[in-house]
């Protein structure tokens, strides 16, 4: 119980975001909510490309001082922003400016809040995690659209974080030199960053495909089903994963790191099973209490979305583990292979919404089983292997 109370501030932002998104769903409808979810999915994917997962690196690595990590991360972000703008210009500005601004804000925001966590400033961490959701509600209530409220909410929080960390940035800048810029080693981060961005695209791909074939309302159905029925699992994961990553960094053997990861998900199993039973029997009834809709779906469809959400959470949480194992390239191969198979299946094929959900479910189930098999293999056949 003490552990739950201690970790509660870490998940407060999840409660704020859940409240904000469900309030927006009730006030403005499933289409508005779906448009917001689409912007969030694409900008989050771009944010991973921009910060190259320096936020995870800071949480799992103790190889250098925070101000040095901030310097390396800041230079990386500046470089990636320049590349994103150049590529977007080269392909006729295919990405709207509000999505790019959202991605930049999220990438910096994630980096800085990870520093707060490492510094064990949990209440300040919780405040800045929650601030975008508070701003989101405020801007929605005064009538702004999704393309305004999503980037503005993270830009505001990021601006305040930059002010909060001004002394850390001053120290980082004072240590900056041309030689240090040239000596920044991104090689070890590239596979982890590519893996994270590939998985982020894999996750966003579901939203993109649903939006392309069925529009904002079905994206709203997808995103809000996960928010409503996966919320308890997401809360638990948000509360436990940062602490797990910090614990993993202290483990000497890879097998111990994997076992701790498994222990976490074994603890989640009762919640997953009970939640699935609820969705299968009362899914439509519960969803309708938040917003009625006329889409032709069943409790089975909602259960597929729920299970896909669970699998995505498991796969996403494994990124930090693979990064700590220095085996991100293995996860990358597994994700890319599954994504290519998925693209080949849905390319030029027309599915009903239920049929598309079944395809998505089989894809994430396959990827989940492959990752599970690899981690079990690592425990059984690579016992007591040191982290390189």
C-alpha cells in the first residue's frame, strides 16, 4: 500500500489526460475527439524521431552527468528539427505546421520531465506531466479546434520547463565546444532511436489506416475505447515503468533485467483478464455512458481494440528493456518484419472495420509472441550475461 501511495503522483497526469479527453468527447463528439487523437498519434511519432529517445537514455543510463546529457540531447534535437523541416519542404510540406510544432514540443517536454524523474522531484514531475492536459481542457472549453489545442498545450508546458531548467542549460552551454559537438556519440543511440520511432509508427499506423478508410469518428471510437477500458493498465504502467527503468539500470546481469520486466507484467495479468471480461459483457453499455454513437460495432470489436491496446503497451514498454540490454536492433528487426507483413496484408484490400481490427489483432499478437519467445530464450540460454 505504501508503494502505491508513493507512486501515485507519477500517474496523476494520466488521470488528467483521461478526464480531459473524455470531457472533450462528451462536449464535442467522437469526430472532434478522433481528430485530436490523430494529431496526437502523428506528432508523437515525429517526437520520437526528433529526440531519438534521449528521455529513455537519461532514465536508464548513469554514464555521464545530467548537464552533459542535456547538452548532447539538445544538439541532437536541434539537428533532427532541421532535418524534419528540410524533408518536409522537399516533399511539398506534406506535414501541417501544427503537427510539426506539436512534435517539437513533445520531444523537448519528454526530455525535460525525464530529468525531473531522475532527480526524484516526483511532485514537480507530476505537475509538468499534468499541465498539458489542463491547458488542453481550457483551450477546448473556450472553443479552439484540435489543430490548435494539442500543440498549444505542450508548447506552454515546454516553455515553463525551459525556464525551470535554465540553470542546467546555462551549465550545459558553458561546457559546449566545437570538439565536444564533434565527439557526441550517437552511434550507440541510433538503433534504439530507430526501434522506438519504428514502433511509434507501427502504433500510429493503426490510427492512420482507420482515419484513411473510415474517418475521424472511427478514430475516435478506437482511441476512446483504449482510454476507457485500458486506463487502469495504462495507469499502472505509468506508475511502475519509470521506477522499473531506474531499477534496471542498477542490475548487473541481463537475465535480472528481463525477469524484473516479466514480474511487472505478471502483476498486471489479473487486471487484464478482469478488464477483458468487462469489455466482452458490458463494453457497448459502458462506452455509451460517455457518448452515444451510431457506428455498427459490437462488444467483440471493442474487445479486439482492448487487447490490441494491451499488446501495444507491452511492446512499447519493452523498448526501454531492449535499450538497457543493448539489443534494440533485435527489437527493430521484429517490429519491421511484422509491419511489412501487415502492410502487405492490407495493401489494396478492402476490409470491414471488424475485419481490419482482426488483422490488427493478429499483427500485434504475432509481435507480442515473438518478443516473449526472444526474452524467454535470453533468460534460458544467456544466463548471467553482462550488459555490454
